[in-house]
C-alpha cells in the first residue's frame, strides 16, 4: 500500500521510525509550551479564579483532576503522589493519538517502539513505587498467599510481571495502528462524507486507549504498593 503524503515527508523525513520519532518530539514540544503557559497562569494572584475561556490551564486542570479522581478510587490513600506520572501518560498518549486525526500526520502511538517504551516506563515506575513503599517486603508479592506454593508462584508472578510492558505496548500499538489504517483507507476511498464517521470513531478510540493505558498503569501501581498482609486479608475474606 502506498503511503500518503505527510508533513514529515515534505521536509525530508522518511516514513518509518524517524517519522514517528519526529512527531512524538513535536507532541512533547507542544505539551511543554502549553504546560509552561498553564504554569504561568497558575502563578498569577488571580489563579484561584477559573478562566472564562478555554485555555491551556483549564484543559490541563480538567485532565489532571480527572486522572486524580480516578487514582483516588483505584489506588486509595496517597494516590496524589502518583498523579503527575499518570497524568503525563494520559495527556501525552491522548495528544499522540489525536495527531493521527490531523491530515498529513501519523500518530506516534501507531509505532510499537514508542508504545513499548511507554510500557517499559510504566513497568519501571510501578516496581520502583513498590520497592519504595515496602522495601524488600515488596518481593513477597511474587510468593503468593500460600508458602508451599511459593516456588511455582514466583515463576508465574515473574512471567506475568515481565509481560506487562509488552502487553501495554502491544494493546496501544495494535488499536492505534488499526484505527489509523482504517481511517486512512476510507479517507482515500470516499474523500467526503463517510470519513467523518470514522473521524468520530477515531476520536473515541484515541480517548479510550489513552484511558486504558493510564488505568492499567494505575492498577499496577495499586497492586505494587499494596501491603502483602492486606492481600492475605483479602484472600481470606
């Protein structure tokens, strides 16, 4: 299948890894500028009063509060310390997904290298938080609730944990690659009218996939920081 004309192609960046990397860096730059703008707005004396119009501050406040509320319900006490990372996941993935809806752009999240990197960051983060919260006791998570089953449970838990970054990356990559491919095909075939439906579906998929990745990362953090004794009590209950 012939690749459509893209803005990155027009400036000499070939289709492939460098294209996804360039658009990913563009998204990072846009978010950095918007974040600095929102931060300057919050630093003002009138920051307690919401803006009357749609601004970077309003958008970031809405998204961060939404992620924070979800983190409180999933992780519980102390969830606020994880909100910066989780909000970054959600906002970055959401903006990357939306790039695929703009003519001439391809979403960075339709490249497995980028989605796997996001999965690895999530993997490193929840293990770090687990060790930080519990120290060496975090390793008890891998032993299971019954001591004599520990040798088997350690193998199963290690495999399950090591697979998480790959599953996170594959899920996000597969859905965004498929969504962008369908949108590209129907846009090239129909030109007018029908693509609008797929743009609406693409917007929905973009939001859902950013939400799913963030929610799964949130659940992994909740499992990592949960005390082993609490897990035993839940099994007993």
